[in-house]
């Protein structure tokens, strides 16, 4: 089969189309003929050496989410059959014509959702739900600040929080603010021209927000804590701006009863990933049927143009998910 592989870490051009062996079906696996695969920031980190040679799961081939058709099933599989349309998160192997996925990580593709749209759902929405609801414990009537709100996970988090009845604050660049509003943000903040901490103070009369989902890290850390109200929860999902250099104002942490929670999916045990998938599926999967939730697709690239897809992601100009098609 065809798949994207690379011999050395480096710039996007190291990604090349190769002939590789088909994945070996295990007892709990679905073998899927991929129609589409999502591109994620973790793929860029993998390509540039951020994870070393560690594969964290199913395959040394990159790619963490797939959408396609089941073509074979392992003997322990329950609830799926050959021919089913499925989507889900894999521990590698997405950038290929075929991939294997543990059936407990797979979800049926909702009616009316095509393969490209489906490939934009699993990683973004499962991660967003885990951060905002399972860890952040966001509830109806509360408020949330979502950074990088035009990204795949950010755009999913905005929709989920809006659907749950929360007041949604979101940061993005000026050209993306209208789209962020359309997705459900009540207040959209241009992070380049407006200090988001001052905007939160202004818009909440100094009370702050209940939950923050952050992808930036150190450059936002102190302002994030300043933006949290009493009992507020900061959930760190990424470190795009770096991991060092922030100071922790312990007095604010103590007297405001704040919580700081970190989460990552790629390196978690399989059982934890299965639980994340189940929590999202049980609460939200039906919401794609009536249009309450919509996968936000930025662009599509054929599998052989994976390098171009990575350049698109690294440009930071995308809104929503970048998808590879097979």
C-alpha cells in the first residue's frame, strides 16, 4: 500500500510517498481502507523530531485520526462489521491507504457526514471535550476562554461549549474572528491587538471566567491565571509558545482556589484513550446528525501532498482541520 514515510527529521519536504507493508490485523482491530486522515500539530512535532523515534502505539507511520470503510475485523471485535463507515483516533498509521484501529477507539460516522468531514472530528472533538468538560468540568451557565479558537481543537471546543450553554470567550487573529463568532463564541478577542486578560476583566466586570483551555503555554500562563475567577480551572493542552519562562503567582492560586491541569493524548495508555473516546461518543456523537456540531474543514490535500498540508499548518493561516484524502 501507499503511505507517507520519512527517513530523517526535518522540514516538510522529508515527507514522501512510499510503498509499505499493509498493517497486520490484531484480535481487537478493525482494518480500515482510509478515505481521509486528519493532519494534527502532533504530526509536525513528530516530523521535526519532538518525539524522537517513539511511535506511541500502532505504527511508526504518522497520522492520528482516520475515516474510512472497514475491510476486515479481528476475532474479538464487537459492534462493527465489514463495510461499516468508521472514524477514530489511532496510535499512528493515518497517513496511509489502510490503517488498523482498536474497535474501542472507533466511532460510526454519522449520517450525512462524508469521509473528509469525518476525518476532522475524532482528535479535535475528543480532545476538546476532554479538556473543557471532563477535566475543566464546564457546566451550563459557566464561562470559558478558549485560545487558538480557529484551530481544529479550538473550533471544536467553541462549538461544544456553546452547545452546552456556556458563555464562550475566544481568542484568534483578526481575520478569523467572524468565523469564531459563527461557531458560537459570544466574545471573540484579537490576541494581536487586544490583551485578552484585560478583555476578560472588562467583559466579566472583573469576575473572570470559570474555565480556560490553552494551547500556548508560558507566554499566556500568568495572564491566564489573572483571567480565572474563584474556583477557576486552567487546562493546558499545548505549548505552542514554549514551556519555560512563566512564573506562578502562588497567592492568586491559593486565595482564588484555582486549579491547573495538564493533558496530552498521544502518549497516554490505550485504556485512557478508549475512555476519552467513549465519553465524547456517548455525550455528543448524535449532535452531528442535526447540525448542532459541524466539523470545520480548512482544506484538503491528496495523500502524496502531505508536505503541502504540513506547510499549510505551519503557516498558522488555517481555520479548522487540514485533511489528507486517499
